[in-house]
C-alpha cells in the first residue's frame, strides 16, 4: 500500500514537472513573476494588482503615460492580463503619436503589448468598454500601431498634420 | 531498486538536468532563454541510451516489464523518457552554437558515442567514458571557446581578438556567454551522470540459476 502511494505520487509529480519543463520551453519566461503568473493563470487563479491598475488608469487619463505604463506593468507583473496589456499598448500609442511622425520605439513596444493582449484574450478577441478611448478593440489599436511603424505614401500627405490622436 | 528512487529521485534528477542544460543565460535575444534539444541531439541521445543498456548500466526490463504492475511500468516509462530528454538536452548543451566548432563537435560526437557503443565497455567504464565526453564538451564550449569569444577589456586584447576573428574568417568565435552559463553546464552534466549511475543495472544471476547452469553443462 505504501509503495503504491509512493509510486502514484511520484508519477503525478514527475508528470507535473515534465509539463512545467515543456511549458517553460514554449513560453520562455524571463522572470520568476512570469513563471508564477503563467502557472497561476493556467489554473485560473491569476489576478492583477488592482490598486496599481487603478493608479495606471488614473495616470493614463491624465496623459501621464510613462507613469501609467509603470503602474500597469506593476499591476500585471507576469504579463498575463489582456486588458492591462491593452492599456500598456494604448499608452505607448498615445505617447508616441505625433502630427508629423510617430516614435517608432514606443510604437514597437505598443505592438508587442497589443500582441500579448490578443494572444491572452479568449479567441484573440478583446474589446475594452472605456468611454475615454476612441479605439475599443485590440484589432483597431494593433492596426493603428502597425500603420505608425510602416512607411507608406500617405505619410507624405501634408494634410496629415490635421489628423487627430485617437 | 527502491520505489522512491524509481518514482521520485531519478525523474527529478533527470528532468532537472534537462531543464538546466537547456537554460542559456545572456543570449542575444533574451536575458535567459530555454532552448529545447534539437532533433539531432535526440538521435545522439538514443545512442547514449543504447550504450547504457549494452554496458549493463541500465536494464530496461527492471523499469518496464509485463510482470510489473501498471503503476510501476508507468514510473519506468517516465524514467526512460526523462533519461532520453536529459541526454538530448545535455548533448545539445555541449554542442557549440555556430561555425566550425559546431561542425566538428556535431561530427565527432556521434563517432565517439558509436565507438563507445561498439567497444562494449562495462558499466563503470561506460560511465567514465560518458564523464570524459561530457567534460570535454563542457571545457571546449564553456572554457576554450567562451574564452576566445569574450569581449576583451584592454586595447591589446581587442586587437588580438579582432586579428583572431579575421584569421579564422569568423568561423571560430561564438556569442559571448556569461560565467553562469558554465556553472549551469557543469551542474547539469554532473546531475545527468549521477542519475545515470543510479539507473538499475541487470540483476546478478541467482545462485540457483548458476547451479542449474552448471548441472546442464
């Protein structure tokens, strides 16, 4: 009886450890927070730090984008929450947007964040109901960020200076 | 072999060896990357497992056999799968990333393993041989090549590194690696060898069987 318990628990532990190794190969976590966040989200118990998220939202609405990104990153250390990643991408977009040109570095960071948001959202569909935003879906935001880092003929249109930030 | 060793100790050691061997700190793309073993290293790993079986370091029948209970066979299957994964990861780890060193190591590693396989060493000699192969691989990749590839601190050093790189057409130098990569490599190779030493060897023939053998003779 004791041997069966040892063998059974060993089998479960080995399979769980093997699954962890495969998960690490697939997800390539870079920090302990990403490992713990990934594992807790796998079992559906991952939660963001709500006070930090609220701070981030307040900074975001006050156009304090670097502060907003720092607060959002603190709220979602494991980068496993689609909505927070969406706001990080939106903060990159709003800070990097310019009438004449966009900040490519910020837009690329935004693209990476919105890609994470899309990957985390159920079926890749993410819609954020926030009346302060002009783009509510991750697809719109991604397209806007993609346009910002792509050089195309419309970039040389002088009427471009009259466009508005979304 | 005790159930604790078969069900807990060996899988834990082998999977940890696989994880440590695949951890690569300081890659160009990320501060820490986990590189799964290549298909080629899986082929080499089967040679290692075959050599372990032929030398008597591992008796697969003591891990999986029709006379064993299902749970025990499941434990044995996990040990065998972990052994294959760990061997592949460790062999992948000692293979240099690029250039001529990668070519030569990829060429000579199977030759060494096949040579070990056909020589038919006993358990102790095979484990010694594996220790030499893995140790040499670690020294070549993490000491010699890392030393040739690390950024020079002085102007003279930079000139010498640049001259060496130009003389070898950039075919020798590898990506610079942090010191922790070498420690991880040594730890994973040692863990793999320790696990290989703990694998169940064939049972010694019983005295009754020996006596029957003598009577038949």
